[in-house]
C-alpha cells in the first residue's frame, strides 16, 4: 500500500511489519543470505559505533549509527530515505562497516569515527580501506539553514560543500562532506566511490523523506569477507 509498495525495508515508518519482514527476506535472499543474519543500528543521528558478530544476528543495536564486523555470519544494514548509507571494506582483514550519516552525522564526523573504530576493533589501516557513498539526497535538492551551516564552522573545507542560495540558506553537498572526512581519516582518494544518485530526484528508484515526508526506507547492506 502506498507509499510503501516498492520494497520498503524500514521499520517504524507506518508500514505493515509482516510486509517489512517479507521485503527484508527478499533483499537478503538476493545476496544469498538469511533474514536471521541481519544486524541493524538504531540510527540516532550520531557517531557512536558498535562491533558486532554472530551473537547479534537479528538484533537492532541501540544508540549507534556505525556497525563494524569481521564475522561473515552477519550482514550489516543501514536504512535511510535521504541520509548517506556509507559502506566500508577492509580487503586485507575482511572487516566491514556500515554507517548512517545525515547532516548531524556528518557534523559529528561519523565517517571518520567509523574509520577510527575499525582501526581499534579490527586493526584496519585506513589507507587499505575501500568506501562506497550510496544514494542520498544530492546538493541539487538539499537546502539547509544557518544552524546547520554553523555546525560545520570548524571544517576547513566548509565553503567547498556549502553554497549560498539566499539569505540564511545554503545548498549542502553531503556526498562531498562525507568524502572529505574519509580522506581526512586516511583513505586514499581513489578508494572512495560515490554513487551520485540523488534520492529526492529519482522518485522511481528511491524513497525520500524530504520529497515525500511519509515514506519507506531503502538499505545499504554489507557483509564481512569469508576468508579461505
């Protein structure tokens, strides 16, 4: 039923819970995985991280926006409808991270926090990481106000990602902000890929809270590498 008829994967948005479970099972089956493998974060718009393993299968981890694992028994999930789903892979150690970052997460350096948490938990070298910045609201559709602009006052690249559109209003390039934070955390420039699809623009492909307000959620999914 509208607005959830196209594979909504998010709980707590008004959709039928049975439909969400079915949709999640379909998405995980496409990856050759079971719904029991799914681990998600509560997503509180911060930069706290949790390291999970097979003991957390099927769980929602409270109070975090970053999940880290080196256990191939789990699939990490971040859900969104405009915020960035950031996925990180350490191909050396097989560890991964899934990060949820809207403007609050970006202001708290959730991307950098994830890199540092992987280094602590898994021994990850930042220069070894590969990153994917998934579909999210693009600078074409993301206009913010003074309080958001002011939260980034300490970032030396602020003027590169905010462009004035009128008195007290700025166009915000969230993709580029996340990318700059990853590079500052030690990733190589060529190791950061940005999908570059705006969730607000592509109504046939993505949910968008800013566009539709009441809407579903897509997901960024990633699993640790199986080491032979």
